[in-house]
C-alpha cells in the first residue's frame, strides 16, 4: 500500500505509515447522526499558543491536513492556565491558520464553552456570549461542533439544550456535543431534545484511555451506544505517559506536563499497561503512542481519539494509530493489563 502523502511533512520518520490492514479503517466517520464526517483521529489544540508557538502550531496543522486530517479540537479555555495567558490563544492561532491557508471548507473545527474562569457555567446568556467570543477569535461564521466543556448541574438541561438549539438554528453552530457529563444528565438532555425536536448532543468527549477507563466504561458508554452518539475521547496518551518516554530511573523530561506522567511511574498498574503497549508496538514496528491510540479507536462507540502534538514528528505516530488494526489477542492483552 502506498504511503500517505502527508508523510512528506515529516520525511523519514516512519516508513510504514499505513499497515497492510489499514484499508479497514474508513477515511471519514460520521459523527453521531450529524452531517459531520470526520477523520478517525482528532488533532487536539490545547498546546497551540502554549507549548507550541504560532509557527510550530502552523507546522503541526499543516502536517495533519496534509495527511488527510480534518477534525481540529480546541476550547475557549486553552490556555488560560499558562502564565500571562487569558484563554482563547488556541482558537486565535487556529483562526489565523485557517485564514492564511484559505481552507475553511476542508476542516472541521470543534470548540468548547462553559469552563473558562471568566465565562464559567452553562446558563443561556453565558453559552451565547462565550460562543460569540469563540466565533470572533476563530474568525469564522460557524463552529462545526460546539461542546459544553463540563456539565453545570445548577442549570436545567432544558435551558442548556434550548440555547444550543437556538445557536444551531441561527447558523452559528452546525452540531452540538457534551464533555465531562454524567450518564444521567446526558440521558435527560437527549430525552428533552427528542421530546421537543431540538438539536441533540451528537458527540461525547470523555476522559478515556488505557489508564483511565472507569469514567466512561459502564453507564456513560451504554447511553452513547444506545443513542448513536460519536465518542471523541480526550487524554488518549494519559498525559504523555503512554508515549513510553517516561521510565523508572530514567532521565527527567522537561515539560509543563511531565509531572503528572512521572507520578505514574510509582503505579504498578501503569507500568504493566506500558509494558503491554510496548510489546504490541514492537510487534507492529510502531511507537507506543500508536498502540494507545489504536486501542481507543477499536473501542465500541469511539469515532476519533484526541491527542495533541507540538511538532510534526509527534504527530506521525498518532496518525499511524488511527490507521492501525490490532489483533483480537493484542486487544485482550491490553485489556488485561489495564483491568
């Protein structure tokens, strides 16, 4: 099988970008019942404007789209946690990139509202004003997919859903989704949407990876499956731990996110998972991050795992993971290690 032309963005990094079974993975996957057809790997934008400056961010975005990617994930809160940042830095960079490349029609932009410290919560007025701010920073007329970043139990689902539906009817949003929500609240929102004929949550973005399974697996996964919701899990690499670059007794890796990953080195389960991931990676001749991404992609209801990359080099194994088909035995090995 011929290598994807996107490899030209990072020559020589990985000669087997697509495996012999990669044709089993579709180039585009329908997101829930929406009209959005997305690439099976979603590029996380949390690093844009934070650990990746404008030029580095542009390079990653260029490499991602050159490889066929079209599903870019960001949020109004990215990267408010960094010193001197106000939030919205990621959206601003993505907006500048889209304008410079003139490719708005070929990319799908997902953003989130409700978690920014200055625009916290899911009251109707806040959802609307935060969405307007995101539209302005992105420099677009419509956000393709708008998430409620985290649930707000103080606001009735009827108010949240009705506000999101209005944004869809006004053409400011194409489809809506939820992140960090319970099965009960998700069910209530879906039931209200169906009853009133309003826009419904078409996607769900939970915290889900080989080391963090309890939040999603169980009732939340059952709701997603029952309602045909596309799942787009975040933290696919467990904060970088599943890349394999953190090891007991190994040299420290200077990174704003390294502390959380290195803490896992004291967890026997985490080390067991990493060992299994590396065993499978060796069998395929790929990097551990490819296997971590491929495991997620193989899970029922998962449409497109999300991970971020600061460089095109970091992006390649993630794109590989979206095309990698694991055997039943390999999936069982990973499941057992992470149980």
